């Protein structure tokens, strides 16, 4: 379990949870729910089952918020950030409420939990790779997130133990190649950005060479990103840059994957960011199974609950 797993849920304002849950429910059921006629409003119990062993649980506040909106309760058997498994099926939570309401919340809640847990699981494994090799920098996400779902995905990064990087365009100034080409030079871009962001925001500059990194540092950048460097080139450039500007942060990005992450570790690299934390990340397989009344009596203490 990552150190921030317990505290991460406290970052989410309650009104944001309510707003998101209502939006997801409205998207999924904008009009009538014809299938609700089949089940009615009798009280039922459903088991949340995780079928991806050794996954990290993330997204429980969002899952619970969806069911709160439809009048159901959730009893979690694991805490946020816990590693589930290694059993093929792990009972993760029990949901209770009116049948038609429980089934209204089923898919939006599962979608959120599956996505968030997949991201947290990938982040946890990336962090484990860094720790195993003794690298003390920060593994970070990017803004390559799903539109409308960024809060959940950034939250999942925290549960998985990595840095979220900037939350949005307002959170930190990042001057990429298009900004530099459009403004004329790195120096001009930094001066223009600093004139409006003042002292309260850091400025990061995407650089393609050591000379560009030097120009960025000289113009007042706080962070230089060495973008799309091959590992050995990255190490040589970062070392030379740090010898001249030891106080500035160096970020490596571009072409980094879970498979080659270890090649980018260096004492001179402070941050490594990966778009694949969110793009193409596998989800965790969860299902929600309503229990038949006859099954409830004999299976209360089944192995699924362990």
C-alpha cells in the first residue's frame, strides 16, 4: 500500500464526488430505465468481485459516491490502496439497496473502479521498479488523460504512489516546442510567460538538446525537460547540464515505457514522466453479482470473503 493511499481520498471535495457521480448516472440513464421494471425495489445484496489478481484497489470514493446517489450502501472489505489477491476472485465489497437502484449504479461505478485500479496498479509497479534499483527521483504522469475523467485518473496516480505532474494548464507553465516556435525562441517564451505567472508558478521548458537546456536555464526556467532522448544521450546531457545548473530540476520524457523505464534512471534525472500511465493502461476486472436469497445463507463465510 502506498504511503499516500489513506490521505488521497481526503483530497477530493465532497461536492466534486457528488457532481461526478450525478454526471455519470445521467450519462448512462438519460431517460427511462425499462429494465428496472423487471427487478423492482426489493432490497438485495451484491458482491463486488475482483478477478485480476494482485491489483491495487483505487477509486472506492467514486464507486461509493455513485451508489450513495441511488440510495445504496457499500461495505468495503479492503481499504483504498490495498493490494488484492492473489486469489483468482477476491470479494472486495458488498453493496446493498433497492434492486433497480443498485443496477442503475452498477456500470458507472464499475467503470470508474476498473479504470482507477488499473492506473494505480501500473503506477505501483513502476514505483516498485524504481525502488528496487535505488532510484530516488519521481515517476510522474502527464496530461494525457481521458477528457472529463482527469480527476479520477490523477487521483489514481496518487493511490499508486507516483506524482501527478501538473493537474492542468493553469497549474504550472510548460513551454513545449510549439510554444517556442510560435514565440520565436526559448528566451522570448520564458520572458512572456514569467510576466504573467509571476513568482507563484514554476516554468518548465521542453528541450531537444543541451544548448536548448542551457538557454532555458539562463532565461529563468525552473525545470528543463529533456524530451525524446535515448537513454545514454539522456544520461550524458543530464550530467553535463547538472554540472552547470545543479539547482534546476531535470525531467526525462518521451518514449518511456514500463519495459524500458529502468534504462532512464540516473542520479542527474529528477523526474521521469510516462504517458502510458493513462494511455493504453489495462483495467482491473471487477464484476458486481446480485446474490440470490437462497445463496446468502450458506455462503456468508465463503472463501470469497478472505
